[in-house]
């Protein structure tokens, strides 16, 4: 029992560690997904802002040029910085290299920005109307954006400052999407599949471990019970046979009694071996049932002698009741397997019940029922688990290994029927049902 508990504790610990690791990686992957989504949203917003700045700058340059009466051509309004280079002394390739130099381009941009800023300050425009017109250009991509004026400083480090006018684009925090990610993202679907596989694997491992431990427990109980039950008849056989062989029993009546005891013990040993073999066949999932079609009367004639002999050995009377119309009905079953079931029920009745034993055959919903009843106390407290293998109290003085009822139900189900415990008033009864041929 301690080994069984230790095995389950180790299994539970391994499952807990595995699921804890999976939970850790799941949380980290979900956090990573959220960070990636936030980075993508931020990048998309910055791209939208750059597009909005380009639209506003273009519209502002056009409005300034139109208001001042000057065409919006940069070369006419904004003069480029002069480069003091003599064409006679410097080759053309060198002049082109100077023009694409970063310092040269920066000087051009700074001068152009200053000239546009001066133009904006000299042009008399209504700022509110000017602002409304510019913001209309980005209404479709940044509906809540605003413009605010900035001082004419030389600091151009603000990435959202306009290049045309002394103003900056203000983007509200609501422009950044903050919605939750949908449940069916590729990562979340992958995690759900992984968790489902892990749960199925854990369940399969649990079922496999439970089946293995149950099989080990059944084998242990089987070996213990069979060893105990075999020891008693073998001891009796050895003792009585040695006494009879050595002539220690001169009295004829005593010898007859000893021989009858040996016959009884041999029947008990044969019944035990038959149950053990049947249990082994059930464990190996191999059924040796050979069904045939026969009448109820034929079936009773085949099984009654064996049942009568067992009842006579126990000193019980056996009463068989079957209506004539029921006796002519056909059923498909294995007479040997049916005999084993009824013999197990009768043997159980002889051990725990009170005479007489009543075997009643009747029809019930296209099935043939064989009821084995007696006037004993019945199962009592053990009625909840009568068909469990090796379910026998250790304090039970009656010989047996607790296999009879379990084997009887399993064999009955293999034959297409069933075996139930169905007590009636004043009677303890087991009912075996077999399919009838209509």
C-alpha cells in the first residue's frame, strides 16, 4: 500500500512540474505577444504620423505660396546656399560630390526652413482657419489630431514639428490602439493545442498507470488467494491419503467417511481450478464460449445433474421450476458456460444461504431468466460490491477466493446476457438473463 501511494505521489509530482513549466512558458509567450503587438501598433502610428506631417507640410506650403502671390516653387522663393567653387579649377565630378555631401544638404535644409518660417510669419493668415484647413488634410488618418504653435527657436529636434510653419502636430493618446488581442491569434491557438495535447497525454498516462497498478494489485490478490485456497485441500489430500495408505484407519465406516471427504475436496479443488482458468481467460481477453441453439428444456437437462450433485453435497434441496411453454423456447448460449455460472451461484448459495434452493426459469422481454434464490440473509452490507473480483472479507470463515460472482457476470455478458442481484421479500436471489431466439 505504501508503494502504491508513493507511486501516485511521484506521478502527481511529475505532472505538477510539467504543467508548472508549461504555465510559465504560456505566460511568457502571451506577454511577448502583447509586447510585439504594442511595438507593431506604435510603428503603425509613427508611419501614420509621418504621412500626416507630409500632407500638412505640402498643404501649408501651397497655402503660403498662394497667399503671398508667389508660386510654390522652392527655387524661386527659397534660394539655395551658394558654394564657392570655381568650375575652372574643380572638376565636375568634385562639384557633384560636394552637392551630395551631408553637411551641404543639411545647410540647404536649414536655410530653406528658415526662409519658410519667415514667410509664414510675414503672411497674414487667420491661424484658426489655417489650422482647420491643414487638419482637414489628415482627418481620415488622424481624426483627433491638433496643431499647436511653437516658438521660433533653432531647435529642430522635435520629430513632430512641421517643416513649413512654426507648429507641431499633437497626436492624442487615444490614437494608439489599446484593444485586447483576439482569442484566435496563431500563438494562442498553438498554446491551446499544446495544452489540449498535454491534458490528453496526462489523462492517458494516468489511465495507463492506473491500469498497470490495478493489474499488479489483481495479480497479487490472485496469487495470494489461490495459494491460500490450494493449501487447504492439498493438506487434506495428503493427510487422508497417507492415513488410508498406511492402514491407520481400520474402521470401514471411517474409511468411507475419509474417502467421501476426499471426493468433496476434489470437487472443491476442481471448481477452484475451473474458476482460476476462467479468470485467466478473461484477463487475457480470450473467450472459449461455443454458443449453440437449444431449447430451455435441453439446457436444463444438461446443467441439472451437476447442480443437483453440489446441492446434495451441501445437504440442500434443489427445486427447479419451468413452465411448459417456456421449456420449448429456443435460446443461443454455451451450455458449459451457463452451467459454470449456475454452479457458481449454487455454490455461493450453499455456503451462505438457507435451504431450499429454488431455480426458476421464466421469460422476460425476449430473454430467458434463470433465478437462483434461497431463504438466507442475502448479501447484506456487501451488496454494493458483489461482483468485484477478490471482494471477500478477511474475517469470512467460508472457504473461497471471491471470484465466483465476478466470473459469472463476465461470462454472462460474453454470452450476450447479464447477471444481477435482485432480492425479493424473504428471498435472496440472483438472476441470470440469456438472449432468447424469437
